[in-house]
């Protein structure tokens, strides 16, 4: 091991390197605000993602409640048309990009490396960067609430040509659409960076013996989702660049008066937008595929088929985008092709449900709160799947498209599906992350209130849609037969809000005062449960060796064999100087701040230029000049990131406390 | 002897009780599908075909649901741990799956989807365009979406000297005949949706879309824009009125006439008016409903009634209104064929008095509502071009830098005159 012995890393402890200028030294704070701002620990980054996502989940929830108040009675005046349009645009954008996606990312970050027996992700600093860039995008999207332009009001799908300057700036200068473009673009950067990191991690950092077909299903779904993200986001990136060029530099990709093609936007958007649906649901399916076996105390039924159907959904997900466009006059053949493809995607989705039921069959089901949410997921996702099949029949869809029937459908998939699974996941992994267990009574109570509130809100919407109520309408008349279902839906929304309130109140109480959980509280099957809780910074004192699919279950039933192997590994690792850890860094944050400033200045350039000319300074496009300034900051951040000390230090795992 | 529990009667009573309590739920459910924009109470073959496909999907998915959900419920109840001891017994057999079960379930799903796919494909071709054998009998209209109203053009109805017949917000079509609607837009994307007659098709810039429909009966149908199209999307509505052959021909003949004038001199001696109006305007709050139960009880009858001149009309007031129509620059954007105005920015008003609705199908065409619309348009339909102006035309307000200042004011008295004039345009 001569090469290793000469390695730069060996034997160095975490301390500033006196030989380098301060700017190139790596921060070492282990506690306090600096430790969080410079962190490269995948668990801390996971928590940052989780906390931000839950914050935006509440923001999006408040927006939803305001929408429901407005629609509680016909001809309501709670908010104006303009504000209502901002609310539904931002509710969707927030829930998709700022709540569900980052909450999934939180699980990817925290759980996935633990599940494959890794000590961190492949590129720790890049991981931190992905989070800070996400936060920058989130701020840019929401900053409009505090500006005269208001928040974006073009719908989360931003159909051209409503997004063009000719319409958004008709009566007043409006930068909300520019901010929406910059915000989404920057969020895309974050998602792609994060996904590349996860892919490299899963391919390269699996513990010895963990073959692809021994990976936990959640890790598999992380991998599939990451591929979906890196393949689908380029489409919306292109669309957003074109729109930005149209708005900022008078190009004519979508400008009708110059012969642009608005339909082009729809294709680009949904080539991204439909895989995005699976980006939201596949992590949820992964979580469910962990919880059901654990609480049934038997392996997942048909593991290879569940994995392949997940990958199959990923592939087919790229071939169905135009089912969002059945009413755009695509012609008979295209409509038929997309209808059949959409029906085809129901098969692998159905397979998953069959296998989950097969997992329960013959098991010993312990009805703990995570299991309740997981079963709730299966029921609700099934309902959403059935209304999805109804949409695949294009002629029926021509009546349902853009009606409340669609609203009911995708909330069954996204709340009953994604959100239920994420709530299940929080309950499931809470003891591992925080070392405390949530009270069963309160957990189950929150489940039932959420379950009842959710169905009360969204089931009546099926009827509203079939009765002809279109989406995205701020007011409706009282003579259309829509009054009762709308009122019930609003009542349901408040029940749902109470349920969510109980859920988080209980979580906060448990964090401070909850019952301490021992190691492996659920009799877990996957590797992360072999760790003490909360897991140490280096995760595994000894990198485990994997012999079977449910690695920890195997370990628990073959203790002697595993102990012998671990002792050998520990010895080998000690001879390399101990556990190698990555150093913290300021530059992910600095570079992301550059993107934040640049995005804000470019998005607000009209407002900035107007302000500057108010001060008597004209003749330059100051917004773009400032944005270029921040661009230099991004460049310098990345440069210094490359030049800073390589860092890395070793720790020696103490004798583990049990 | 053990006393025998009367199980059967108890069960029967329980079932009956359940049925009775479920009744309002079920019937409530049906009444939720009976609105004027119901997609299931159809009034034409296109919508009927689409509803038929929907019902196929419903029955197939309900059948799957019963089987799958039944199994899920059974498995959950049958295999759940009933107490703490149950949870701590030795784990169950660690089985990994069964390929035969998997394959047969996949085959069953594919079969279920084929049942849906066949009628779906048939209906895609049927609903796309008027069937060949009916093309000879087809009537064609052009519909154009604007922020936030619809313009309807009858390309086959030529009017000497002024092109084709144009109407707005109320599309009158012949019943019992296939009607092809060519869908266009000049600004953003809109969607043409009359649920009882046909599913929606979008109006997309630079794209020639169309749909077809056929009203089984003469009648009055509600429609609405179904694609988000900006601030006042929610209030972009319209109506379709289907007439039988004779009525439709009569309607066309009347529509081709220029705007109606009321002979003032002949009537002045009988009714010397213009001092007071036939209604008293009461201001209403923003978003106040513009419909009445009285109208909804017989919308088609009201439409027919609306075609007749108002017996109470006041020629002096109407003449004053006609002057104001020019003075207040209404004529810059609106056309009253044969009278003042050749504007094409706003809806054609040649026969506005004969329509049952105003403001893009939002408000019933009553004096009260007309008054509300022309005195305070931005509170009825926020962001509209009548208020803000467009292109070279100034509206009720005009831009002064970043602020807006009043350009047109309509006093209460002037509004009365304008209302009388517009209502006389039968």
C-alpha cells in the first residue's frame, strides 16, 4: 500500500492549514451556524432540505386554504381575480418544486447513503451546493409576493403566449414572470446537480456485496428518479431559455405576432412535465416499498418485478407527455398513440399495487403509524390511478381536461400518493434521525384526521368536474349546481389543515420530549437500521458487507459471520489511517449566493432599470449589468472551490454505544 | 332450548336502514351531476359518445377496484397483529414472490385496458370531425377567442356591402344538423367548451383547430372558456342556442338586417318621456351574481322573448343613447351595423339587445346588469380592454406614466340612455 501511504490525506486531522492563505483553508466548525452553512454532511443537508421543504409545504398549504376560502361560496370576494391567479400559480409551483421534490431530496440525501452502506455521497461539496441553489431558486420564485408586480400569475405550466410581454405587461410593468423563469431555471440547476450526485453515489459507493439487485427499493427509486430528472429537466431548461430570450431580447420562439409557435412551449413543457409527475411519485413508491415489508415482517413480494416496473414507469413516462394535450387538436393518430401509451403505463403501476398487497399477504402486520400512512397511500393512490385511467381515454378526457375532475385526480395521486408516503417516511425514519419515537395515539389520530379531511376535500371535486366546473376560476355562479360540493371541499380542506397541524405539532413535541427510541425500533430489514440513532457523522464505523437483499435482516440472523467480517474490515481500515471524512467548505454557499443575486437582478431588471432611471441614471441596462456582476461571483466561487485545500481528515470511531 | 336470535329480520332491518340513510347521499350525488354544464346529461351525439367512453372506464375501474380493494382489505384484516404478543412471535415465512401470480395479473390488467382501448379509439375518430356521410348536411361557423369574450362568424352568411355575419358570446346554431366550429384566437390560448354538446378543443394562436357538435333538440346551452387565459378567465363564458330549421332561417334573416332604429317622432306624442327611466339602478358589490332563478327556469323561452322589442321602450332616451354611443367613443371599438361604429376590437353590438347575456356571457342582459357593466366594467371583468383600452384606443382610463387617470365617465343619467339604446338593438 505504498501509494496510499504517500497519499496527501493520510493521518491529517481537521485543522486550518497555516501554509495557505485563509481563503483557501477549509472551515472546521462542528456546531453553530457556521457548521450548517458550510456543511458537506449528507445527513445535515438532508435535514436542511427537509426543513425547507416542510416550510414551503406550509406556505403552499396556506395558499391552498385561501383558494378554498374563495371558492367556499359562489361569487365570493375574499380575494380578487388577480390574487386568486397568483395563489393557484404559486400553490402548484410551491408544492411541486419547493415542497414535494425537496422533501424527496431530503430522503434521498439522508437515507440513500445509509441504505447502501456509504459514508457520504460521492461529491459532498456539490451536495451542499445543490441545497443552497435550491434555496436561491425558492427565494426568487417567492420574492414577487413582496414586490409591486406581485407573485407569478401565469399558471405553473406557464403556457405561451400568456407569458409573453404583450400580455403580462399589458397594463403595468410586471417582473413576476421573469422571476418565475429565473426561479425555475435555478431550481433545475439544483435538481440536476443533486441527481448526478445521487447517480454517481449509487453506482460507485455501494458497500461490498451490495449488487444492484440487492439494493433496497427506495435506493432503486432514487436512482430511477435521478435519471428522470437529468433527462427531463433539459427540456424545460430549453423552454425557459427560449421564453427568457423572448421576454428579454425580443426573440420570437413563442411570439405569435412574429410567427412564433405557442404549441412548441406545450410540447417542451410536458416532455419535462410528465416525467416530473413520476419524479414526484417514484420516491413515494420507494418509501412504501420499505415500510410495507418492515411492518409485515416479510420481504417485498416480487422484488425484481417491483424494481423493473419502477424503471419501466420511468421509461414509459417519457412517451406520454401529450396526454396533457388531448384538447390541443393533435389529430386522430397522435391522440390515439398517446392514449394507448398512457393506458400501457397503468400496467407497471398496477403491478406495484399487486406486489404491495402480496407483501401484506401472509405477513404479521403491525399497525403502527407509518404502516397506517402506507396503507392509506395504497388506497388513495389506487383511487388516483383509476381516475388516471379514465383520463387516458382521450374522448372522455376532452370533457375532463382542465376541469375539477383533473384537480381531484392529481390531488389523489400527489397528496394521497406522494404526500402520504412522505408523511409515512417521516414517521418511519424519525427514530433513526432524532432518536425518539412518535406517540402511536397522536400519530394515528393525525393520520385519521388527515385521511378524512383529504377525502372530504377532494372526492367531491370529481363531481364538480363531471358537472362542468373548469379549473383556475376565481369565481363561479350559484346556478351551476356547484355550490354544495365546493362548500364540502372547503370544510374538508380545513379538516385536512387540522390534521396536518396535529401531525407537525406532534413531531415538534416528540423532537423535544418524545420517548427515547432504542436501536432498530421497528425490527427493520435494511442497512440503515443497523446504525445507532442518531447516526454518527461517519455513519458506519465499519463498512458493512452485504450478503442478501434485506441486508440488516440477514445480519440479525447471522450475527457471528457478520461480526467476524466487521473485525477484518475494521483492521484494514485502521491501517489506512481510520475513517476518511470530507472537509467543510464555504464555496458552495458563496457560489449559490452568486446565482441568487444574478437571478434576482436578471429577473427584476425592468424594475431595477425603472428605479435607476428614477434616480436619473439611464442609458444602461443596469439589471443585466448587476446580473453579470453576480455572474462573476459565481465564476469566482467555482474557481476558489476548485483551488481550495483538498481537505479531508480521518476520525477513529469510538467504541459504539448501544 | 336456547332462544334463537332473529338474525334474518335484524339483518333485513339493518340493510333497509342503511339504504334509507344512504339515499340522500346517492341522490345528492346525482343532483351534483345535473347542472347546466353537466358532461353526463348530454344533448348531442358527440358528448354522448364521450360520456359512453367515460362510463366504460368507470365500469372497468370499478370492477378492478372491487377485486383489488377487496383483496387489500381482506389481507389487512386477516393478517394484522391483534395484540402485542402477536407482534413478537417468530416472523412469518420469508417468501419472495410468485412469478405465475405476477404474470397472470399483468395479463389481466392488459385485458382490462383493451376493453377501454377499443371504444376509446372508435370515439377518437368519431369525435374528431363530422362523419363523411353527414358532411353534405354540415353547417360551418368560426369561433374566435379574445381576452375575455368569443366572436362568432357565419362564413356562409354574406351581408351585402359589409362581409359576413358576425355575432358575439351567443352562438346560434341549427339543431339536428352537424355543426363544424372552426376555432381561432387572436391573443392567448382559450378553449371552447359546451359540455352538454361536446368536449372542449383549444383555440391556439397560429393553429387551425376545429370541433363538431350536433344538438339533438332546440335549446339553450351553457359554455365556458376552459383554458386559463389571464386575469378574467373565470368570467369568460358563452351560450349556444340551437334552433329548429325554420327558426334558424328566420334568425339569420333578422341578424343580417342592420341595427334597428326606433322611430322617435311617431311615438313621442303617446309617451313623452326621457325624464325618468324604467328601472332604478342599485349598485352591487364586486362579483355579485348576474343570473336569476326566473330566467333559469326557462332560458330558451327567455331567449325567444328577448328577440322581441321592449313595449316600454322610450324613443327619446334611445336617441340620446345613440348619441352617447359616439360621444363616449364606444363606436371606436364596437360596430352597430347600419348605424355608428365600425370598430372590430370589441364585440359586434348590432343585435346586442336580442342577446340574453352581456359581458361575455357573464351577466343576464337586464337593464340593471347592463347599467352595472357600462358604468363599472373593471369590477365586473377585471383587466378588460373596454376599461384599460388597447392598441391606439383609450378606454375608461388612460395611462399617464406609471399611473392611470380617468378618461371616460358615464353618469347615472347617461347610463340610462345607453342602456335604453343598447336594449333597443334587437
